[in-house]
C-alpha cells in the first residue's frame, strides 16, 4: 500500500494527474490518500494507524509519501523507530541536523532534496549516509526553475516504483519484518 500523507494547508506533490499516473504504473499497489487532521508527530501516527486499520494492512506493507515539513516529521518518526513501515519517500524535507540519534530500521528511506549551490547542506544527509540504512537521495537543482517540479515528480515516481517492487518482495517472502 502506498499512503500519501496530506493535510489542509500543506503542499502535495500528488496532484490528481500525478496520482493517477502513479496508480497506472503500479496496478498491484493499493493507493490511499491519508488526510491528517493535524501534522504533529502524534497526528501522523494516529492518521497512519487509522489508515492501516481501515484497509486491513500491516505496517511493513506500507510505503509513505510526504512533502515539506510533513515529510521531515515522517522521516524523524521512522528514524526513531516509532513509525514502522516498509519505506518512505520524503520530498523537500529540511536537511538540517536530526534532533535524535538514528536507530536501526528496515524501513527503506528515499529523499528527494531540492537545493542550490548557495545553500549549505545540512547534516541530515551526512547522518543518513553514515548510518547502516537502506537510504537513497536524489538532489534536484532549484536553479532549474519550474522544471524542478517535474523533476521532483519524476524522482519521486522512480523511488515509488522501486519501493513498491521491493516491499512487495519483502512481504511475500517474509523478510524485512520491522
């Protein structure tokens, strides 16, 4: 299952056209928008648990997508071991230092990071690279202008397709229990 986190007043890369395309590309995956009442850590945990209950799925079958500050909180929850899931795709998450140590996790971490050459890189990426995690990062250049949105959608699509295949294999062969 691919859960796309959203909330009122938050950005969402999964606009209807993109969402429909991703569904066509992954016909075996269940796609579920997860509208959160609040974007706090507790709000994310509550919203994800309710979505899993509604569809009768287990956490290790779940891939979560989030964007901006919501993606950062989702990432932090996964790295603290509080949000067990098969994988996350965090788009445009802040790259400043993590306020916590990274715990071992089987959750596959995928980041789509916008940056420009003038912006200093935070220590999030360094910490992820130093940790023994299944983490991949795509950097997008903000100087690309409006093409950056299409590039972000394409990078996200690549990660989603990869994770759908990976999580599908993990859950059918019994490996990767969080």
